[in-house]
C-alpha cells in the first residue's frame, strides 16, 4: 500500500474486522466492512450482514446520518456500481456527500466494478490498495470465483504435531489441537460450500462434517467424501444424515460394486463418477454449485490434491505435541524433494488459538 498513511491503515483494519462478522452469512457475496471517519473520529460503521441484505456502506451511512457529509469512507472492497439485490453503493455514498473513499481492493466482478471511477467522476477523492493483501486473503474464494474458471477454490486444512504428524502410531482417533482451534475450524467450515474428507478419514473418524460450534451458517455446507470404491459405511453419520445435509460420494468409474452404489444412493447419497481429482472438482463446481471446497484430510487426499496443484490455501493448525516414531506423517504420500529444491510457500496469516499455532499459506492459483 504505497503512500498509505497510518490513519488509513488503522481505519481499514477496523473495516476488515467488521467485514469478518459477515462470515458464514453472506456467501456467495463477499465479506465487506465500512468505516466512516470525520476529523479523525469514527462516525459510522457497518458490514454486510446477510446475503441479499444492505451492503456495508449502507449500514455505515445509516449509522453516521448527517455526519457522513464530508467524511472519508474506508471500504474493504470497491463499492458496487450496479443494481443487484440492492442498489449501487456508489449512489448511496454520493447522496450522503462523502468526500473521500478508500478501498482495500478492487472488485474483479465485471458487473459490479467501476465504482471508484463513478465516484471520481462526481468529484469524490478515491484511493485503493490500503491493506490490500489482508483484504484479498479475507475474500480469496469470492475473488477466485469472480474471475471465472471451472474449479472451486480449495482450502486444505490439517492439524499436525510439531513433528508434522496427523496421528500417533496406533492411528486411534484423538484430538491434536485444543478447543479454541476446534472452534476456529467450525468457523472455517461455515464459510465454505462443502466440507470434504477422504474415505480413510470417513471410516476411521465417522465425522459429521457439520458446523456445530458458533453461529449457524446461512446454508449448512454439503459434505463430500472421496471414495473410489464406495466404502462409505451405510451406518455412518454421513450416510444417516444424507437427506438432512447433502452428501456427495466421489467414486471411480467401474471401481465400486453396483450393490454398494445402489445402497448409498437409496440412502440419499449423491454419487459422482470421476476419473481424477480435477474432473471431480469440475463436477462439484458445475452443476453442483460448490465454489469453495474446504478439505479436512486425511493424509492421502491432502497429498493428492497438493501433488495435482489443486490447493489454493493450506491451513495448518500445529499443536504443541511431539508424536515421534511410527506416527502418521501429514505429507508422506508426496514425492520427496531436497530442501534447496522445495518451493517456499507464502505465509498469508498466522494466529494463536489457545496453545496452537494456525498458519495460512498460499499454495497455488490465487
């Protein structure tokens, strides 16, 4: 953010904090926050609160009232310039008499873009790029989808020990991370269209893969199991709840017994044949409408997605434990590389949850 002044950064960071309050409630719209400032004082705040509802700028302007005239608006995404479910935010800002608009990042959606140009044409001072990296991480799935393409945005999450293992020698199910990290994972699930695991994890852990901690999402994410030979148990939690929250089983053509496929389908599981992971993701993106896939492992699926270059963000929750010899490594299925040949991932975000450290990496794509 070349030339950004400290106050611009401070107020934009507040707008980003507000934007995050819309997590799980506004998708497939972006999370957006807005702060109105007059003479160094915040006079109005708002965020996009629900899908189809007023945008962040409208909430902030309502809070500011007459104090919006001559103010600076800090918005995490370029104000929209089109009629969608609501009117253009550019018109609302102009009507309120806002003198300056600072946005973190431009909107790549052709239908909504052009907001800064519209404001500048009417004499409003406009700037962009303040806290842009943070804003792009916050709305990475939305920005990916807005640019088009056949594949969903893929976030891969793994919980590991200090020595990079996801399970101990016995492979018994046990929590590596603490309750704070577990709550954070539920919040991450709430922002996705679907939560996915490999069949090994589905059999070993019998997970629900639903959001059960924190605010309920506007739409509960679907569940996806990558299950080449249709081994998903009929008495598993996923199958038993398939008519309540959709469950997709991704199988390999001709690899699964017909009776197993019929039994899963009769229980409400949606079956997709796919020859490889790329084909599977294409099928989930269209026609199923899964734009953001949150993958929770296990090791085989994680390695396969990484090897195929299909992961956009990798999130590692590292617990302060050492599992030692015989533990299950998170990435043992990936081809080995020498240290000087391995690509260095970009760190996008680090947070502490209880005793655990969460790191978000950019892997490929956006």
